[in-house]
C-alpha cells in the first residue's frame, strides 16, 4: 500500500514536469529541431516525441516514439487476452453453478467452459476487433472515457459488497511484514506503474485544453480518482482474502461468478472490445504515415500518433517509400492489410500466453515500456532541458531518486516477470 501511494506521487510529479519540459524549450532549440514556425514564431506541434527531440535530438524523438507505439500495441494485446478470458468466463458461467461465488477460475475452466477453449475465445475476440480495420480514423469519443469511469465505479462497489458477503471459509493468510524478495517488489512496481501510464498522451491533452493553466489541478484530481479506485479494492481484497486474492480482482475465489460480478465482467469485456481499436489506432496511423496513407488532417489533430522524421524519410525516398508507390493506388486494401497485421500480432501473442500467466505478462509490458514513458523519460528530459544547475538541490535529488528507483524497479520487474512468464513453458 505505501508503494502504491509513493508511485502515485511520483507519477503525478512526472506528469507535471512533462509540460514544464515544453515550457523550458528555448526558441533556439525549437527552431533547430523544426518545432518553431519561422513566420509566426509559434510552436508547430506539442508531443512527447517533440520533447525527446528537443532534449536528445533525433535519437530522443525516435526512442520516445518507439516506446509509445510499442506500449500501445502491447496494451492492445493485454486487452485482447483479458477480453478472451472474460468471454470464456461469462459463457462458461452459464454451464456451471457459480452463483454461490465459491468456484475458482480453474473450476470454471474444467467444468462448464471446457467445450469453449481459451484459444477459441481469443479467435472470437480477434474476429470482433478486426472490424475496425475498415475505418480511416477513430475520433476521440468522450463517451468511452465516461463508460470506463462508470465501469470502474461499479467494479469497486461490487468488489467491496461481494467481499463482505462472501468471506473465505478459512482465515486468510496475510503477509504484513515487508518482503525481502526483490523480484516480488519489482512485480509490485510494474503492476502499480501500469495504472498510471497516461503520460504519452498528456502533451496533446494539455495542448487541447480550453484552460491550460488548470492542467496541474486536473492531473492531481485525476490521480486522486485513480487512487480512489485502487486503494479500496487493494485494502479490502487483501484484507478479506489475503494471499488468495486474484491477479485479476474479479477472479478471486469467493466473489468470482456471483451474478453482480458477472454483470461487471460483461461491462468490462464490452469496454475492452471498444477500447481495443482506440488504443491500437495511433500505432496503426504511425505505420500508415510511413506508407503515406494517413489522412491529411491527422498531422494537426493527432501529432503525437505519428513517427518522427516522417517528412525526411519521404524526401529521401527509402526502400519503404519506393515500395509503397504502387501500393498507394489501393489505399484501402493496404490499410486493411496493415491493420490486420496488428490484429494478427495481438492474436498470436494472446494465443501463446496462458491465461494463468496474465499477471507476469502485464508486469513484463509495464516494466519494459511504461516505466520509461511514465518515470524515466520525463525526469531525464526535464533535467536535460532545465539544466541541473537551474534546479534546486531538493528537486534535483528527487528526480535522481525517481530515476534510480524506476531503473531498479523496472530491472527486477522485468527479470521477475520473464521468469514467471516463461517458467515451465
């Protein structure tokens, strides 16, 4: 619990310094990296990759872009895998008596849902999400965010109520003493860090705000909202079920399969299916930009989604651009093929990942990608752009502490997740 609070504070700080990084970019630096309009002296774009380019040149921009799109692609894979698991759980629940909330995930897998395998559900989900490949762009629909909030509120309330209604028959096992297992601490770091991984889109959020001066307040209240969902479920879930609490909270024996929980699982599954195209769309647009398939309006509305140096890439006419000359005559066909490639990737990884390894897989994704965009890169960019000498000793020490803590946490989180994920395979 203290680790969750600490990481929330770290995430809130790095979310604020991302915008400060842009404010600290000098006019000379902006002009040198092509982000300043010579005629109006105004900034052309405002993206995470722009900050990386101002801080460390083209290498910084490319590293940020790759981290962003790799993170989003793997998050879409997590959505795919979890949606398939939920689908099997929902369909399997209709064939077995789970209303008492006493069955486990393994019980469900071996009884009512044995006729429908996890692999079959992965393919069903793939067929559903493949429908998005015919759309050119996906506008940012606010209703999806509101739906997500409603689902989280419902999940929190039902977990609290069902935990009180269905306590375990035997006293739960708790571990209140701080563990000396560094790999488990790395896993906790990765799990909690994933909850705060919104940083790649924050520059665009700030740029589109009607009142940018309220950005700091918005960030604080947003992270307070995240904590309002996480803290009660963590405290009550572990307090009631101890070490028996599930990696996915609604898979915890005792509350799994109850009618209210099944209703929430259905809503979560619907949310995952709707969010999958939204999460995967930026990487798709970035790849389409390399083939010159992106809509003309995208450069001004969603600059954070595109890969850096696209214009120079085209001007040099590399092999990719030459190959795309003939294919661009059929943009819809090429777009569908490219996007089906992303769906094929998430499907392949989901098929290869056993559902009981979902926790290690999520931790691996978080350690390997989200840690950089949430903790490491903001501090590195901020110190570089502002300059160590222009920071107070306290703030410099805080940034160094975040960097060291994040690198250590990500390292052991990656090692632990990889060890658990591939053990016995």
